[in-house]
C-alpha cells in the first residue's frame, strides 16, 4: 500500500518562546505572537481557547489538511524549537522495509544465554528465538545504566538481550522484535530525552504496526514535576495504540529509582521470557520460568567487577555560567549558588541547574560509558571534559567556578559549540589510512593489514593518549585567534599516523607536508600553553615537540625557523653556555667583543655557527658596527625573525640544559 500524507491534529507552544515572529509570518491563521509568547488562535481550536495550547486541544477537522504542511514548516523555522505538534492517529499507512542487519542501530549483545542446559518443560520455549530488545532513552546516563543491568539479568532467563540506543534507530524495525523493554527518563517538563526525541517524532509520524510485539516500560522521573514520567507513559500509550501487547504494567520510578526498577525487572523478565518465537505469551510456563531464572542467577550486580563508588562531602559553590542567545545575539553570565556532592561532575551540576532552575540551559552531555569527547568546557581557565571532571577537583567549599564554552569554536548556544572547524581540517588529511602492501594478516578481501609488535603498538598509543583531539585544539592560545591554524589536535592526529608502521610512504609524506605547511604545526605560537592543561595537555605537548624536531630534520632545517634552530643550537652547545649568556654577549657590540673572543663566540660565528640563520659575516658585523649594543642587534645587519617564540620550545627539546 502507498503512503498517505499525515495531517497534524494538535499543535502547541512550549516554554521559552523568544517572540521572533517566525511562526506568525509563515502561518498567521494559526499562530499569533504577543509580547510574551506565541499563541494558538481560537478560530482553529476545538476548545476555542487562545493560549499556548498546553492543554493539547485538537485543531478543527476542517483545517487539518489545509494547515498541516505549514505547521510543520513553522516548527522547523522556530529558532528555539519550542513549537510541537502531533499527527492524527492512524493517518499514515506505510509498508515497512526491513533494513539490512548491518544498518540496525543496536549495541552488541550484553551476553548470550546458554540454552544447552536441561530446561525441562521449558525446552520447546528455549529452543526458538530468544532475542530481547532493551531500548533506552537517557539524558544523563541513568536509564542507559539500567538498560545494561537489565540485559545482564535477562541472561538468567535464557534470553539473548540487545541494548539499543534510541538515537538513530529506525522505527520500522520495531516489528522485528517480539520482546521489547523500554527504559526511559523524562526531561524537563515532560519532554523526551535528547537521544529519544527523533525516534519519538518518527514513530508518531509513521505509526508502524506493532501487532505481535510484547512490551513493558520502566519510566524514570521526578514526582515534584507536573508531568511525572511523561516520556515513559507516552511510549507505553503509543506502543499499545500501535497494537503491541503490554506484558507488564508500566513501572513509574521517582528520583530514587533503583528499588522500583529492581521490582519491575524481577517481574517483567520471567514474563517476557515466556513469549515464544511466534509472539505468543505462554503464561502456563511462568512459574517454571521464575524457578529457572532464580536458580541460575548467580550474578551480583554489585560484584568486585564493578568500580567502587567515589563519594565526597557536599560543598557549596558559586557557579558563574556563560550564556548566549543566538536569536538575539546576546551574551552574558548567570551566577547561581549551588550545593552539590564533591564527587559530582561539572555535567552533573549543569544538569541539576537545567532540571531545577532553567530548562533552557544548553550544553553537551556524556555517553553511556561516562565519556564524550565533545563535552568540553572551560572551567576556571582550564579546558576539561564536563562529564568526567569532578567539582571537588577544581574548587573548594565557598569558591567560585566559572564555566565557559571552549575557545576556538563557534558558540551555538550557551556552552554548546560547533566542532565543524575541527572536522573540516580533519577531512583535509583524509580520515583513513593508506597502507603499503606487506606480509601479515589480511582482510576478507585479501588486502594486507600488516603487522605490529606489542612495543610498537604501545608506543603508537602513547603518542596521542588523550581523551579528545577537539579539546586539544581549544588548549592552544593560537587556535582561538588564528582562523587559518588547523590546530594542535589535528597536528597530533597527523603525527601519530606518520609514525604508524602500517602507513605507506606516500601517506607519511602527505602527513609531513600537512604538518609543515600553512595551517600546520609551525603556526602554534607556544606549545607550553597546551602543556599547562593537565595530563592530556602534557601528553599532547610532548608529542608535538617530537613532531617539530622530526620536521626540522625531515625538511633539512629549511626556512628561517629551521636555520635558526640548527645554527643557534650548535653554537650554544659548543660553547657550553645557555642561550641567555650567548645572546647577552652577542648583542653588546664592541663592548662585549673581548669576552666573546675569550669564550669562543666570535670564532664560532666566523666558522659558520650563526644564531639567526643569516649569512656568517652579517652576524659578525652586528657585533662590531654601531649602533650594535645596548641590548639590541640592529635589523640592518641581522634579519629579524618574526614570531621567534615559535622555536623556543624546540630549543628546550633539543637540549635539556636550555
């Protein structure tokens, strides 16, 4: 059957409207913007009201087809994305197309059940399809963690669990699962978590048939909010409306969610495990399944395998948070006093503020494993990942913590930045490796993979053992002010690939050329500015020093910086004097000539060891001819090295005595 055009049945305005008139310009018949917010007009509503329509009154039937497309357009045009709408139930009829298995957005099974054991009366049930899909909608990671724990317990009931992130999932694939569990949090005032928003919208738009699917929902929320657990109840209602069978009533969990989740999971797993491969619930086998699961369950979710909890005392902190409104192009700071456990992360504190004080605060959140390379912020001058950095590692009780977006990138809103600049530079060096053919392991197509010793692999890993190359860019003082500079993070990636023994010669040459050329590693003003940003900065700086030294040798000390390093380093090393002493005597002119003769500086200059890369005699003349002296080498005899600080770090690397 073909696809019927969906019609919008309800439209409403959420909070934080910036009264920009965009919606009214597109569809004045439905939207009217006042001084405070946009309203849904009375003429098109069944209840005849004039407000944001948070009561979800339906649009009059005669207007739905006429205005649906324009309502969608107005929602897309809203700069703060607060226009929401809902399609007519059953308005869409779509033939589901099963995507190839490789394209399914699912995580690897947490474990696979051993169905070879003696299962007695459960034998027939256990011999069929035992897959279980566990979907999670998570904003801060709590629901994702519960999904992983649920999968671990599901193995005891002979199930083969898959933990599936809602983000990027194709709603047409729901029907491929006979057993589905949903664990989701609720965000803000009854909203879906960020990773579930697109799937929720597409499910409402396409209304896939879920006949034959058994499901249950565990919803996490906060009973202090009016829309308690709304995201979970919405999914539960939607699944039932699309034909799914509720294997167990939805479980509503408050902020202390562990106990109700455990009650739900212990009851739902044996029930959903009794759904056979044809989608039929064999209730008469439930007692046997409960006994089977309890008898086999030896896993301790709090076993030694799990990392111990880190707890620290509550501290009171004044948080000064950067805010930016892109619609008004206005920026400033909000100052908020908070009391949080010392082990809370920066992200935890921002999440608490967003949940309890200001739902419009925008920032990036971490992933399931607690780390996302894009969550970086500038905290009291340091570039740090917000999702793994604890508050107590930055400030003490009573201190102020200033949170700003990382420098070097375009600020989209508040603390969220765009990393397009990093990606554009990365594409220049191609995000793949070009290897030379060699003996060793091969891919399925016969292409050689090459081999690497454990020592080589360890060394390669340590060259760029950092959490985020994007944040390494932000650690540079130069990256924020030089738009042509591709950044130390990109240089670090290229350096590692040039040192990979599997890289082909042409690929290595390409990496060297990119590092040496315009926008490359020599645009960095001062590597020490990166080194001060903790362990990641120190590791990156060490590798960048090595990269610069190799480039000087690779390109035979060409260019002014290269000649300066080569000649001046040799001069200083032969004299045994540190650079400050040699410079001092070299710029005194005639007054310092005697001491220079005694310590060998003049002789070395005559033999070719100049310190500025220029002609030998020019350097020698600078010591003899006025106005030499008074602390400055005259430009008329010595070429001026612009940005000489670019090579100071190289001096420090070549000789530890400098």
